[in-house]
C-alpha cells in the first residue's frame, strides 16, 4: 500500500481524537447531569463557577488531581491502581468502533469518521465492553474492603446477567439486517419506511426506515439492559450512590475516581451510540438520504471533496443530536426512577427480559423466514 | 407340514413365547395370580413344543423348521434357527421341566414372585434359543443371556452364601465364554473361503470349513479353536476339574434354580459338544478324545467319591451331577454310536432324575429347613409316599434297569468298552460308587431310628412332617412317569435322534447338515 | 391260549399284585394283602405248569417257547428286545420260583400277620417274583440283567424292611452295594461278549460258542465268562462277595427263605447253566468257578459251625450249598448243579420256613442257645425240619443225597475235576452234617433252655401246610435224577433229569472225556466214603450237643485260635471295612478337602487373587492425584510423539 | 538469511508454534499448580492454544470447519468452566481451601 | 517487515508472557487477570487470522463470561493465606517439567519439520479456488462460518445446546446453597 504510512498516521491520530472526544464529553455530561438533576429536583445545581457553572468542572478536575492519593492499607496496590485505568480502556476502545458519520473522501484517501471499522462491529463492541466487569472486580478486590467487594460482585453479576438480554435483543437486529457491520446497518436504515417480503413491497413515506419500527420490543429490552450494563439507576444497586456507600469504588478518590466516572459515562455513551445505530438510523438524517446529502454538498461546494465533507459534517451532527438525546434520557431516568431491590433486579433480568428477548429472537426469525418463503 | 404361519415359524414361537410371557407377567397387575398365570403359560409353551414334536420328521438328519433372516448383514450374522434330532429332545426336556418347576416352586418362592417367574421365562427362552440357534453369534447371544436370569435366580432367591455362589457361577462360565467368542470371531474370519467372499456366522458354513490340523502339535488352528470351544463348554458341563462352581451354585440356588441348572443348563454344555465341538473340529476331537475321556472318567469316580462324604444332601446330589455329567462326556468322546446315543439319552435322564431329586429335596427342605444328612433319619415312617418316590428317583439316578438311567449309562459304558475295555473297566466302578453314595444317603435320611428332625417334628405339631400334598404329587407324577417310560421304551425317544447321531458319526470328518 | 399271552400273564400277574398292594400300602389287612399276592403267584404257577407241560409235549430238540413283546433298546448293531424264552432250564426255574414262591407267600400270611407293613411286604414280594421271572425268562443277557438288578433292588427293600433298625437298613444297603460290585463286572462281561459275538441273546451266544477250548486267560470267552462269574459271585454269595448274605438275614424270615435261599441267590448258578456252552469253551473259567465253589463250600461250612443265630447258620449253609452248585458247574456237571439248585431250593426253603416257624413260635427269638427241646412244642415244624436236615446232610435216598453225591462224583470223575475238589466237597459235607445236626440238636432236641417268659407254640395252618409240602418235596424230589449206579438197584428209575436237560447241556469235549475213565466201583467207594463220613460227623455232633453238652466248648477251647478265627467269620467283614471301605471314605474326604476345597478352588482363587492384586497394584497409580494422571498422559504423549518423530 | 526470513514471513508454522508453546505452558500449569482454579485456568489456556491452531489451519487451508470447531470448543469450555467452578465452590465450602489434593478424597 | 509480521510478534508476546504469568504467579487473582490478558491476545490473534467473528466471540465468551466467573470465584474465596503454589514431589516434579519441556521441544520440532508446506489442500484444485475466493472477501467470512455451523454441523450445534442446558441444570444443582432468601428446603 502506497499511502499506508499516511493512513496509519491518520488512523492513529483519529483514534486519539475520538478518545479525546469521548473523554471531553464526560465533563459536559457531568455538568449536564448535575444541572439537570438540580432542575428536576428543583434546586440550582452548580452555578457559581463560570457561566451556568460550566467552569465548575474544571475546578472539580483540579480538585481531583490534587487530592491525596489514598491507598487502603491492606489493599492490593497493583489491582487498586490498575482498576481505574482499565475502566477507561474498554469504553474507549468500544466507542471507537462506532460509526459517527459517512466516510470522508479527500482525493484518493478515504477516512472513516470512526476510530476504526470492524467487520463484526457488534460483536466487537459487546466483547470489549464486557471487559468492563474486570474493572469493577479489580477495584473491589484491590480495595480489600467488604463493601467494595460486595459492590463489585453485585455489579459484575448484574452486568453479566443483563449482557444476555442485551445480546439477545441485538440478535433480532442482526438477523434483520443480515450483518454485524454497524455501518451496513446504518446504511440499511436509510430512506423512508419500506421493506419487501411475503412477495410484495411495503412502504410508509412518513416514517423513517428505522430499526425501532421493526424491533420495538428489541429496542426496549436493549435500552433497559443498557441501563443495567452501565450500572445506572434504576439499576445502580452496586453503588447505591444516593443512599449507601459507593459500591466497588468506595475506597477510591481523586483522579482514580474520576477515571471510573469516565468509564461509566463511556458506557453510557456506547449504549446511546448503539441505540442510535441499531434503532434510530445511526448517523442518517430522517427524510434525507446520504446520497441526497452528498449531492447537496456537491452542488453547494462544487466538488466531490466538498460534498463528502458536507455529508460527513451533516451526518456527524445528526448522529450527535440523536446521541445527545439518548444521553439525556439516561440522565433523566436516573433522576426520575427509584431503585430496584436486588432480587427484583435479577428477576427482571432473568425472568422477564431474557424470555422476552428470546421471544423477540424467535419471532423475528420466524417472520423473516416466512417473509422470504411465502407470498401473501 | 402345512405352510401356515404356526408351522413355518414354530421355532421362533418357541423361543420368543417365553419372552412374551415374561413381559406379560411383568406387567400383570394382580400379585396373587402370578403363579397360576405362569403355570398356564408354561403349559402353553409345552403345547407348542409338542406341536413341534408332532411335525418333526425323525427319518432325516436334515435341519428342520429352519428360519433364517439377516441380522447383521455386514458380518454375515443371521437369525438362523433350526431343529434336528440332536436338539429336539432337549427342547422337549426344557419345556417339560418348566411347568414342573413352576409348580414345584409354588411355595418355596414366597417373595418377589413375579420377578422370579419373569426370570424363569427369560431363562427358558435363552436356553431354548441356545439349543436352536444355528448361527454362531446368535448362539453366543443366547448362551450368555442364559447366565443373566440364572444369576438373579441364585442371587436373589438363594441361600445364605448366594452372593458368593452366584459370583463364582457367573465368573466361571463367563471366563469360558470369552474364549469361545474369540474362537467364533476367528472362525467367522475364515468363512469367506467357503462362502465365496462374504463373512458368515452360520454354523452350516462353519461345518464346511477345513481348519488345518497337525496331530501332536498344540499350536495349530484347529487344536486351539477346539480347546477354546471345549473349555467354554467344559465349564458349563462341568467337567472335572472345572466343576467346583456347581456344588456351590446348587446348594445356594432355590429349588427351581437347582432343577433348571441340573436339568437343562448343564445340558447346554454337553449339547454343544455334540453340536459344535465334535463336528467342527473332527480331527482335534478324535486326537484329543483321550483327554476328555480321562477327564470324564476321573469326573465319574471323583464325583462319586466326593459325593459319598458330603454332609449336605444338595451338595451330594450336586456332586452326583458331576459324576453323571462325566458319563455324558465319556459317551460323547468315545465317538461311537453307542456312546453318543447313550450320552444324548443320558442328558435327558439326568435332567429328569436329578431334576426330580432336587425337587424332592426342595420339598423336604420346605418342611424342615435343613439339608444336613446327619440331622435326618427315620423319615420313611413319617413320610412314606415321599420315601417311595425318593427311592424310585434314586434308583433312576443309580441306573437300575427299567428306569431311564440304566439305558443311558449302559449305552455309554458299552461305547466306552468299544473304545477301550480298560477305560470301561475303570468307568464301571462309577456304577458301584453311585449306588454307594446314593444308598448311603437314603439310609441316613430315611431309614434307621428317628433322627433329630423327625423327633422334633413328632413333639411339635406346628412343624409336623406331613406327607406329600396333592400339588407335590402332581409335580412328581410326570417325573416318575418319565423315569419309567424312558426306562421301558427308550426307543420311543431315541428314535428321534438316532438318524442325526448316525449322520454325525458317519460324516464326522466331513460333517454337514442339509436344510429341509 | 397262545404262549405269548401265557408268558405275559405269568409275568404280569405278580406285577399286578405288586401294583395293587403297592397302591394300598397303608392297609393293615393282612388277609387281603396276602390273598391278593398269593393268588397272583398261583396264577403264575398255573401258567408255569401249563408252559411246562407244553414243553413236555414238544420234541426234545425244539423245546423252546419264545415271546417277544417290544424292542427295548436298539442302537446301531445293538438290539435287545423285551424277549422271553421258556425252555428246559427256565421252565424248571419257573416251577421252582412260582411253586416255592407260592408256598412262601402262603407261609408269609401267617408269619407277617402282626406286622404293620404287611401290605407293603406282600407288594415287595410280588415285585421280587416279577423281577425273578424276568431274570429267568429273559432271552438275552441284558434282559436277564434287568431282573438281576431288579431282584437286587427287591432284596434291598426286603432286607431293609424293618428300616427303623439302623443295622437292618445297613444290611440292605450292604447287599445292594455288594451286588452292585458283581453287577459292574457282569456288565463288563456283557460288553466283552457283545463285542466278541455281536449279540447278547442266549441262544445265539450258545450257538456261537467256539468249538475249540480257549486256552489262556485273556481270551474273550474266558474273560467274558470270568466277568459274568464275578457277577454271579455277587448275586450268589460266593467268595469274595458272600459277605452280604449272612447280614441279609435281617429281613423277614420268609424273605430269607424265598430270596436268600431258594431263588435269587441261585441266579448266578442259573446264569452259568444258561450259558453252559460258552463256559465249557473256557476251561480256565471253569477251573476258577470250581475252586471258588469248593472253597466257599468249605469256608462257609466252617463258619456255620460256630454260629448261634438260627438264621445265620442257615445262611452260611446256603453259602456253602451254593458253593457246591458252583463246584458242580465248574467241573462241567451242569445237570448236577441244576439238580442241587432245585433240591436245595426245596430243603433250604423248608428249613428257613421251619426256622421262621420256630422264631414265630419263640416270639422272635433267634439264638439257638436259648432253644432246645422244641420237639414237643412244635411237632410239625420238627418233623418237617428233620426232612430238610436229612436232605442236606445227604442221608441216602433223600433229595440232597442224590444231588450232592452227583456233584461229588463229578468233582472227582469229570475231566475238569480233581481229587482235591472231591476232598473239599467231602469235608464240606462232613461239616454240613455236623453243623446241621448241631442246629437240630440245639433247637429241637435235648433239654429246653427256653426262657420262662416264652411259651413256644406250633404255628398256624397257613404256615405248616407249606412246610409239609416242602418236606415232601425235600424228601422225594431227588428221585427225578437218580444216578445210574443207584437206579440199577432201585428198579431202574429213569434219570428224568438228565434226559430233560440233555439237549441244552453242552457235553465236555470228547477229547477230554476220553482222557479219563472211571469204574463203577470207584463211584461206589467214593459215595460210600462220603456218606459214612457225613453220617459219622452227624452222629458226633448229635452226641456232642445232646448228650455231652460241655464237650463242644472243650473242643473249642482246645483249638482256641482257630475257633476264634472261625467264630469271627475269618475277619472278612473287618478286612473289607478296614482295607477297602473305611480307607475309601477317608480318602474321599481327603480328596474332597484337598482337591476340591484346597486345590481347585484355591487355584481359581489364585486367579482371582492375581486379578485383584494386579488391580491393587495398579490402584496405587490411581492415587487420586490428578496431576499425576495428567503427568502420565503427557509422558505418554511424549512417548508417542518421540516414536512418531524418530521413526 | 534463513533465520530472518523465518522471522519475517509469518505463516502457518508460526501460529502452530505459538499454539504449541501456549499449550505446553498450559500443560505445565495443569501439572504443577496446586490451586484448582489455576489448574482450570491452565486448561483454558490449553484449549485456547488448540483454538489458535484450529483457526490457523482454517485460514491456511481455506477451510471454515476449523472455526466451527473452535466455536464448539469455546462453548464446551464455557460449560466446563461453569461446572468446574461449581464443583470447586462446593469443595471450598467443605474444606475452605481449593487445593487439588482434596480431589484425592475421591479416589476409589 | 509488514504490518502482519509486526502484529504477529507483538501478539505472540501479548499471548505468551501473560500465559507464563498464569502459571508462574503465585497469587491466583493475578493469574486470572493474566489469563484475561492472554485471552484478549488470543482474540487478537484470531483477528489477524481473519476470524473476526471468533475474535468477538472469544472476547464475549472467554473474557466476558468465563474469566469473570473465575475472577469472581477467586475473589469470593479471598485466598489470603496462599497455598503452596506448586505441587510437591521431587521425582514427579522433575518428570513433569522434563515431560513438558520435551513435549514443547518435540511439538515445535515436529511442527517446523512437518508443515513446510503451508496448505494441505492441493493448490489449483476447484475446492481450493472456491475456498480461496470465499476467504478473500473478509465480509463473507462470518457468513461462511454460519453456513458451516448451521447447515453442516447442525447436529453438533443442537447437541451443544442440550449440553448447555444440562450444564445449566447441573451447575445450579451443584451450587445450590442452603439458607438464604431463595432457599427451598
């Protein structure tokens, strides 16, 4: 490959950029969460430092960095230190596989607006995000504290349990789109609602061709499971942040704590991104296909490169809007719903969501099979 | 012979009816009618075999009522059954003894009655199957199958040392069979040379094999195969010195178990000599006949001597079985018409008379719960009819003329004499010793002043020694009739087998069986 | 009425009697049982008489009546029918058996009337007669053997009739087993003959008997006949198998009379006479027979001298008399043997029945030392017994005189005879005269030594009538075969006996006959010697046991060792038990213990132990340490890999 | 040169040797470690090693069957781990230790 | 020095070093975490071998489920008083180490001797072409796997399903504890 070194360099740069993007989104989200929660709870929230309290985050960061680096006496230092670092990695790596916009074509080179494209994107993301469990376990064990360990156990059990429902919910999507590739999925959701099956064509022009319309049940299950996966309310049993000790990161403080936050928010972002990608057309703009956007760009800038850049920018915005909406829903839910009891949590996971997810899978498979085989 | 279903598949009917009966019995809901049902079934079975006897053609040595279906085609294994003069009477013996056994076990088996009869029927099926099978693998299947119900019969309903006895019995017989299985497989691998390519487990194809034999050398195929088979059967017979499982098994077995063991199972061994060993390995059989004759003679005398000193009635009869089976082996291996006919006849005799003895011992055991000879004495005054019947059966066992035992023993000794007067002179001592131990036992048990048990019974009305009941008389009646009938009119029974035996002897070096 | 039916009735009548009585064996009605049994015998006797006269009516050469009923055993060349034949020899036996049998049955009614098992007793008796008839009528050795064993069985049952006495049951068993030893030899003889001649039929065998005399011992005929003779020694109580007969006296006395005196025990002699052409061909066998017969005659007679049981005396006397018969046939005097058989049947049956009458009258007392002077209590018994006594001691013109004299003369004069045999015979006769006179003297004559509580009485008519009939027969039956030398003086009474038997008796070869010549004077001399010796010995005995009672003891004390030897029956029983039976049982126990229990089982245990020990050994590898298992696996893998690579 | 090319031209051999080394490392763990859980982990190592060679064969022989097998192996490994750990947990409850020698109590 | 080569050597290190750590480290928790590392490395190796789906599955199943179980259990046990790390026994220890060493040598030797030829399928044969064509497009890789799995190996797949069910039941039965909120007896 002639321009391979360039590509390598650009790809590396891209990863750094995407990672930074993710990391930088966290303070914003924290601010959003604090402000949002304040509004929901009818208080002010951070409003002293900077406009609307935006600079509060920087102050917080400074505070975190300057805090005493506390290590429990009997703790396992290695694990204790490694845990927060590992908290970052899966989230970041997984997030990088998320397609955020149409590829950018500049001359002969094509640049994907995502960290890297993985053929089996879904599997990859699930696999990587599954590693988040170790963070908790390492933290819990490394702290050498009963509360930490219990929290870690609970959290990881919860994560593993809901991973099943999550995965099964996605199976419907995978079957429907016939691919593991996230970009392909996004492309498949272009245009107005239409599908062919049972020997005829169906279409509804006023609806976008989003997965949510095909997989409503799957979407619900996925979304609910995603909450559990990211250990947020109403499933934050492990932490019990509002009223108990803080779960696996009880013993943590300062910058290490911050890293856990970043990891947690990273999970939230992955969940939102996947939600967007699977069920809400990804970076696609409702009512405006990629080709149309590209043509518009070409007509505006008069060059293919321009069209490409226009398309990328527009879709990136579209993606981020949807993304933000889901993030907000995460935050909103956190401050509106009460917490489950642990056995309710497990019952919900194993006895409600898993069967429904299974049902969804079987239903989808049956319908797809019938649609391909029979004529109505 | 009409070509209806019953006549064309009568052998399968005879083999598998007991299995059906066993299943019906196993599923039968009423516990208190099991015995009656089993008796009825055994009579049906007897009827079926009588039907076979009626249609049997005794003027030919060919295999009759043949049925042959492929079973495992790849190895040429088939379901191949047929009957000829050698097996017909053993079939009859099996089916005749069955109702007698069931009736004899009426009271002695009082727990797990259903299981017992199921086992008995399965056993019958296995025994009939091994008598009728003309396919090596089929035969082996039945042969091994017969061990299983016997194992349970001794192991569940047996005496105090039943586990020891049953394990001994099982391991002894199994270890022989393993060699036989090897030999069967070896022979199956030889068969392509006579069938023209395909492997075959059919006995008729085995007969056609010419297995190389070199006299005096042990490691030739025929000799090795011969001993593999012969050992398996010798254990079953049992031939001295492989007999020690028998007394234990007999002593521990319940009465019907002993009857079927002595009556039929031991015959499986001797029958197989006639069916398998002698025709399949003619040179080896005649070359090594001295060995079997010696062992047979040793068995006769040894069994008699040892029987003489047994303190237990059942053990005594068991050792007498060893002695009698020695006669049969002797008769078979002298390889002449008298010996062989006599041996075949003696198989039936032994089945009837030793079976009868075991039944009688069972009857007395039910009353007194003792088998120790020294505790008896003076029983003849307490139970005269029992005594008379016992003495008649004893006379049959010691081969007094006009009972069945004489005919067989006489012919065997005559055959032996033709083979070698010296051997006959030794074997004839068995006649004396046989009388000695049996009469010694009769004297101790029945005669003399009243012994411990009779005295105890006289004082205790609860355990009074009542004479034979009607049921027991009915059990013994067929045995007595057979003893006298077979003693008076041996020809009526030997006629069925003479042609086959002649055929075997005349074509011993080149044996083959036609299929009718 | 055709012959076959006659023979069938003859045979079946006792069988039917046996069955009837057998099925009602619990009945104690002795009249019913006795009359059923006796009438069965009478039917048989009538048939026998009819058959006899049928024979008489035929020409001497063709005097045979055959009846074949069914094929019994037919295997290969071997064919035996249930065939029966009535000829000169068997017809005489028939008459003796049925005749004497009837009388003894009759006697038994009275003798056994108090016994609980009387019906069983009569059924056994009938069954015995049935078997005996088969024995004598059978036309082949095997058919004879059927009866041969059958009478043994009956003898066993009847000796052990009072089975609750252990000794009596043992006596029965002893009889059967001793007989079985003979039977085993008989079977061997039968095989030898069948293998040499291809038949067991008497007529065919006799026809096939080789014309030339067989020398040596291992020839088929010699060996075969020897074996048959061993069988005969068992049945007819000769040395060495005679031991059972004295013990057999444990049975009821009429049984002793019938079986152990008149009929069964003579079966051996009968068999030899039946096969006389064959035996003639085997001079060595004949020699053995003669020697054994003479020896038995003398030895049994000596034992008879010391016995105190009335029946035991008679038993040894029987053994001795049977010895005479064997001596006769051994020297080729088959006719004389047969005649002695008959006369003996009469007088010995008579004496046994007489003894029975005495025992009955003495309420089961058998010891002659406790008798004496019974003459006045039981007159008929005494006088009939005297007839028997005269006959047995060979008092001239009584039946025993003729037959015994004939035997003695033949023992001397026959080409196969010897002076030694004659001397033995005469000694035997002397001893016989002595102990029989002793018996008479101690029982009937002299002073009564009867216990005060016992009141001897004469028996009932059913018992005395048979005695009288037999006494007459014992007295006069000798006249059917009067020797020539005597008949010349008695008005030429023809020798019916010789004429009757001539066609079926093979004469000794001419060569031998011509080698010896004897004058009439020799015969007279010998006869006179023997008679004088016998009578003088009888007189001596009479004096010793009636006039000088103590003298016998003095004599006994004078020859104490010899007396003890004889008194203990030469320790033969003790010898048999000590040398054969007890060691056999002891060795059997050892055999069982060492071979079965300790060798074969231990061997098999060794196999199982080997398996178990191997298992235990391998078990140590299976120590539960799974890492070690994994190590074995990997080491195995390494081995396989190295093998694959290095190959 | 030969050695350099061996280093540079990565082929089937390289993957197989990687697999072999991984396998032996796992095997040594199985053989030597006392902790049952570590032993089980070593077994997982061995399974993974085998998986690598399957996948490598699959690639270099253009045969997807290899991957199918790997799929199966993974499933079974997961099952094995579940059961194994359940057993280990019960052993731990009983002995408060997970030494492999506690399995010696199970010998016959 | 192509990308693949670099990747291979790098991943080899990623795989083998933690693998050694699994065996050698005395703290089982570290061993488990090292094993996670190895698993990730193996997943990456799969990816370099174009088995992307398997790589993902490796991550999900091994790192996401199996190893989590291990780590959870280890942490639950909290083996502070660590056991003797290696088994005793001089002879068996020597044999084990020698056996493993020899086996490693043999395996490596055998492999380098035996597979000079990279492909076992005859090159140029229709099958090889077809497969090569299929393998060339990475996108279809998963589909081919799926077809193989669900068409040719359906039975095996189903049996695995049953196995998993059995395992599930068995595991529940094994680990059923007495007491607690869900106790039944």
